[in-house]
């Protein structure tokens, strides 16, 4: 399974890392029944998240086609990027089996056309903005088949664990959650 973790300036670091950590444990803990490979994909070689935290990209502006899973974080940068035709065109190069977002990352999925006819969730302060693209849910994680969205920043861990279970099984999710000492092991 090839996974693209999208990164951009002014993303919220926890949105990115919260989903990244449980998912990459599929590989680092040798829990996936398939090879788990991942890349940080961004429009620039280095992106700066909020609070000046920097991330280095593995792929810079390269098409997202060929990835099985694409994960998009949220953050203040989504407000300008959802109006950025170049960024949205790059995001539209994705044609994964599964697209996921955390927090206001769903605004980017909506602006790129991935949420048409679907229900999604986002940070509570961005629900009116998301309503321009789809039906809005207040659920913590919303699964619409090919698109999974998670609510606010802290829901990134919930999304990562949800995707672990969706890609494998409930036992693997529980194993990862226990290793992370995550109390919501379900």
C-alpha cells in the first residue's frame, strides 16, 4: 500500500502527525498483511507548519496518482489553498482507493471536488465553510466509502486508528492503540 501524506505551509502539525503515527506503525510494527510504503508529498521541498515546525518532502509537486491512500491535514493554510488553483490542480492528480482528511483538510477535499454528493466533517468552527461543498456531519469520523474525514485537530489520532482498522482489522487497531497507550482503544 502506497500512502501519500500531504503537507503544506501553515498546516496543523498534529493533524499531520496524529494520522501519520498510527498508520506508519503498520509498517514499523510489521502489522500490515501488505507492504506499507509512504511519502510526504508537498508543493515545496520544505513546508512550515504552524509554530514554525518544518517538514521535508519526499516528493515535491509530483502527481499524487499511484497512491492507494492520500491523507490531507488541516490548518490555517487551508483557507488560502482552497482558492489556489495550482494547489487544487495538484491535489486533483490523486486518484486513490481512499482519500482522508483531518480537520479543515476537508475544505481542501471539497474545493478539489472530492466531496461532491458526500457527507463530511471538519473542525466545528469551519462547518459553514464546508457546507459549500457537501453535507456536514458533527461526527468525529465520517466514512463515505472512498473518502474518510475527521473532525477537529485531536481527531487525527482517531482517524489514524480508524484507517488502521479499515485497512486491516479491529485486532490490529487495538494492538496499535495499546502500543501508543491510547485510552480510546475500542
